[in-house]
């Protein structure tokens, strides 16, 4: 019989809460969902993206990954291991003034998440349209693995994610 892995349990917990925010509360709209198994590396990736119903200029994403080592440690019950998965939160938005807006975005996210989270901002543009607007992918990476011990923290984490999306939404162009 199939026994769900830590990755599956955490994925389902995020899905349930985010879809409740969409279908029951109406505070967001799920815009994309991806659940991938890489057969070459036997790794897993899951992402769920959404936009707030109050504004549509910021897309937020929950991104989970798990390696074959994480899976094998769990299935084989390897001693002295604590199998889990990696979590990143991403925000996608357009900006115009790189120095000012990137600094403001960093300040907003550090005020919500604390100084231990260093947002990584990756900018891109369409060739031939340089200087108009830039696509900004802002990523918050959790430094340690997420395990089932942190399942009860998911609602609070999602509240921070929603607050981040709201504040970035009110700031965006």
C-alpha cells in the first residue's frame, strides 16, 4: 500500500490551504499548478501560483523540491536523518526603476519575514524593450529543510505570504 512521503504530506497541506483561500474565502485566484517527477534524477518539484483577487500585478508562488536522497532516507528509514523538502517562496512583478524599487521590495519583505531572509531578486527584460519595464522574480529561500514537524506552521507562513503579496501589490506599478 502507498504511504505518502513527507513531500506529499507537505504539498497537500499547502494545496488544501491555498485552494480554500481560492474557493471558500475568495481572497486569491490560483493561476498555475505544477507537480513534477524528474525521472532522470528522481527528484520532485511542486509549485502553486496565485494572484490576489484585489489586484493582479503580483503573482506569488509556493515552490517545494525534494531530492532522491530525501526520498531514499525516508523510505529506507536511514538512522540519524530527518527527511524533508526544500521550500522557496517567489513573487513575480514588473518594475521600472531598478535601484529604488528593488530596495523598496527588499525593505518590505525584510520587515515581514525578518532579517534572516535575504530576498534574491532576478531581473529580466525583453530584448528591444530595455529600459521600459523589467520582470522581477523575487525569491525567499528557507535555509533548512521543511519536515512534518513544521506542518502546523503552514497557516502562519501563508499569512505572511499573503501579507507580502498585498504589500508588494500596493507598491507595484
